[in-house]
């Protein structure tokens, strides 16, 4: 033991000569002993330092800390204690020291004193300063980072949060301190629960977080591991509020979806195609029409025309695609597939003068097409009815100018549609001007005229009897914009009616004539003979005989006229000149005309060909007409005979007088046998005229106005169409 103690330096020696400051402090905190190094370190002599209070050496801020450690050592809750402390040098400079204290115990393990070791650590603190500075830099990076940063330990406990994170989460860093990260992100909504251990993920991920105010935000998160001395020490959670970004992305998605839905739900169809390796490939196709055609977008997308349609259809469509791809605007075409007809219009889309794609929009026109067909059929039907009816139909504008007339109109009136176009209808006899005006007045008031009977003028001058129905034509607003007229030619009907009526009387007259003519003529002949004999003997009574003879002649004349009626077959025809016939009639009546003070004129407006006729009967016809005219003129009148050619088929002989005229209500009776207004009339003249004209296949019309005169037109056919009329 002794030997050993001799060899080893004693505690006192070590205490005295060690370069580290050492001291013993009593349990109540008084210096017991100090070594030289400590005195030198603090600049005091041993005696000076022994009288200095330990507490007085310490920086005031550290005094409390020191005392609590001291107390813990005293009660034994702490066996040794190390502290970096700042203490004051005698020259008042502060110095940094490593202060270690441990308890010195006796053999009974009772504490006896504290052993203090003090080491100056100024160099070390300089390094710490640098460390602190770099720590500040790194802290500033975190503090001012616009991204939210949470610092966690490896268990996921939050150690810190930067201001950006405080803002994002709505909690202060003190509130967050030491919370488990997966608890923090486990809000009330169970859908928002995040898995434990999320802070260890190394991908980018999204979190939903319910802020202190209850609002839910979305965060985009990236974990960055904290590695200290090659060891994983903790995690930075770097988070960004991507709520707005997500909202924008969502509205973009909704807009895209909306566009897609619009394209899909449209009634038609929209498509796009591009040319890829020489083929037109569809890049879009949707819309209701597509489904109606029996396809789905998947049947079309990425496919060429030939992969979709039957070859014939594909080839024809390809030609149009080709034109659009070559830049032609407004390429349109019609296709029919499975009974559906649709129109496609193509629109090329260029970018920097390069063809990008072609957009096509398709419209289903099946119904429209069907309607068009029906409309056309209806129109055709209507037109065919209009053009095939025997009634004349004319459509006039508000000024009564012709818009159109049908075929029957041309046929009945003789004017072609071209001639009438834009003109007023030239079918009113001049004396019916009032009727015309009145009719249009009624129509303009919106009234309809139906079944009105009247007469109208043909192009060839002939009058025809018509039944007229006229209606105003209104537009959808009810405004009148024109008139339609349906005119039925009832001349024939009237003529037949009249003929029937007249032929009744004629038959009676005919039978009477046939039966009585000879019976009457024979006694008349003998009566005349005896009268002539007696005349010789009774010369003084001459004027009685004259009267008796003229009366007998008159009876004879009437009977002869009867005979003409009764035996029309007796007429013989031969080619004769109408001019010669008329000249001789005029010559015959001229003297009588002069006596009556009537001017008798004959006018040929064109060269008149010879016609096949009965000369004797035509003479009789014109004599009758002229005599009637002369009888209608009381004095100083004029009778004009005008002969003209109407086309190649008809000759018109007009007899015009300026006599008394015939009242309208009597017109119908003209030509009836025994209808006369004259005291000495027979009422057979006109009837014979009709008979003769009819026998020559002609027509006769009478126009008259009371007080102005009468015009009688006789139309006789030329021989052009009937060269072998001789019978
Ligand atoms: P009549 O001359 O013997 O009376 P018609 O048959 O020749 O018999 O004529 C019948 C009637 O027709 C006449 O009574 C007359 O009232 C009328 N009439 C015929 N021609 C004319 C005429 N040119 N002007 C006026 N009235 C006429
Ligand atoms: Mg007469």
C-alpha cells in the first residue's frame, strides 16, 4: 500500500498542479479549497477567491439554473452535473467555462462536499457561434418559406411549424407542438382519415385537413427526411395549399365534361378526322345521330372510313374528306344509311398554314327530306289537278295582273300564259267594265264570289257564257295579296239548254209547217188566181185587190219560211265567195236603206278565202240581220258589216248597228221562234239565222246595249279543216 502510495502522486499534488481549475465546495456552498489553476483562470489570489461568493461570479441569468442543479446534487436526485457557464474574470470580462460538479462521499456513502472542475472553453464557443449562425440561416429558410413546413421526429411527433404552416393549418406552432402528425390529420370527417405512419412516405401525396375554423382544405405534401450523422432523425413535411388549384382543375374538368356531354347529347353528330399514313382516321365522333345510325364512338374512333362504312359509301365520303383536307371550305354532302339521311358539312382547321384536322358537323334531315317529298307530291298533285281540270283557273295579284293561268284557261280563252303574264285579263267585253270593277271591289273587301253567270270574251272575239267563282288569296296574317278565279265555260250548256228549249218549239213549228204548208199553199194558189181574174172585172176596186194580193204573198212568205225550218236537209252546198254574197245582199237592200236614211257599209279587213256554203241561205241570213238592224234604227243610223279572218280557221262577219239595242233580260229569248217585239214581226228571222249558221257549223253571238246598238257576230269555219264538206 505504502509503496504504491509512494509511487503514485497524492491527491493534493494532483489538485495543486493540474492545469484544470479545481475546487472543493462545502455542502452549504462555501469554498473549501481551490487550486492555483482556478485562481489564475479567474485572475484572483487564493485568499481573494476564498472570500468571494460563488454566486457572485455567475452571470445573473445563470444563477437560478446553477442553484437548482446544486440543490438536486444536495438531495441526491443528481450525482453529477455539467454545465456550460459564463463566469466573471476579476477584470470583469465574462468567460465561458465547462463547469462540472460531482458529490464527494464518505465510506458510509454520505455526501461530504462537492468537487468542482472548471475548464475554459472559449474556442469551443466560437465554433458554437458559427453553428448558431448556420442554424439561423437554416431557420430563416424554414421560417420564411412560402411552403408550410412541419418538423417531426421519427415517431411523427411535431417539433416545429413555420409561419406558413401556421397560416395553412390555422393553428399556432405551440398548439401543434408534440402532437402526433396522424392525429392532427385525423379530423372529424372519417373520409379524411389518414393512415398512421404517413410521415414516412416518400412520395408526393395529398391530404385533406380541417382547419380550426372547420373549413376543409387540400394539401399537396412531400416528406423530406432529416438525416443527422447518417441517421434518420426526423422528417420535414413540406405542404402546399392546393385547394384553389384543385378547384380550378375541377372546373376545367367539369367544363371538359360539359363540352363532351354537349357533343354527345346534341341531336346531330360532330366528328373530327386527320390524315394519318394516307388514310383519314377519325379522332372524334359523338352525338345522338351516331347512335341512331347504330354506332358508338368506339366504332368510329381511330378507324378509317373503310373500317366503318360499306365500301361504296366509304368511297363517296372519302372524296369529300379529300376536298376538305386539301383546304376547301364548306364542303357539304348528303349520306343515307339505314334509312337515315343526313347532311355533313366539313371545316378544315389550319395552324401555321398546316392542316391540323377537319371538323364535321352532321344534321339529320330525314324528316325534312320526307316533308320535302310530301310537299313536292302535294304540289305536283295540286298542279296536275289545276292543269287537268276543264275549268279555267287564274291567279292574279292585288292589281288584278296575271301571275299564272292553267292549261284550261289557255284553252277556253285562247290566250297563252306568256301573253297574259303581268297583264290584266283581256276577257271582259267593254260593256261589262262595271261588272269587272264591282267584282274586284267585293274581292278586295274579302268577299267571295261564287257561281256568278256572265259572258266573257275569247281571244278570237267570240263571247262565251261562263260561271265564275272568285276568291281573295290571303297570307298567314289574313292580308289579301291576290285573287284566284275559276271560270267554267257554260256556253255549250247554255246553248244545249236553249237549243233544247228552242227545238221543242221548232219541232212543233216543223210539224205544223210540214203538215200545213201544202194544205195552205194550194188553196192560196187558187185564191190568188181567182183574185187576179176578178181584178180584171173590178178595176175600180184595184187597191182592195192590191191589199188582198200582198196579204196572200205575206202568207205565202211565212209558209215558205216554215218550209226552210221543216226541211233543213234541202240545203245544198258549194264553194262560194263570201264577198260576192255580201255585195249582192247590200245591193238588194241599198234602196230600202236610202229610204230609211240608213248608211250601209261593207268592210273587208283581210282577204277572205272562198268557203263551202249554201249561197241562198247565207244571203237569207245576212238579209235577216240587216233588216232587223234597219228596223231597230228609228232614223239616221248606220249599219256596218265588217268581215275579218280569225286565225286560219274562222271568218267573222260582224253586223253592227247603232239602233235601239236589246234589254239584257230579253237576250235569252232571241232566236226563239215567234219571239218578236214588232207589231208586224214574225219572230222567225233570228231563229232561221241560228239555224243557217248552225247548218254551216258556225256560231253566232249577240251583244247589245240599250240606246247604243247591237253587234251580231257570225263565225263561219274556213274550209281548211273540212275540205270535203260538200254533201
Ligand atoms: P222579227 O224581226 O220578225 O221581230 P226576228 O226573229 O228577226 O223577228 O227578231 C226577233 C226580235 O229580236 C225582234 O222583234 C227584235 O225585238 C229583236 N232584234 C233582232 N235584231 C235586232 C237588232 N239589230 N236591234 C234590236 N233588236 C233586234
Ligand atoms: Mg226580223
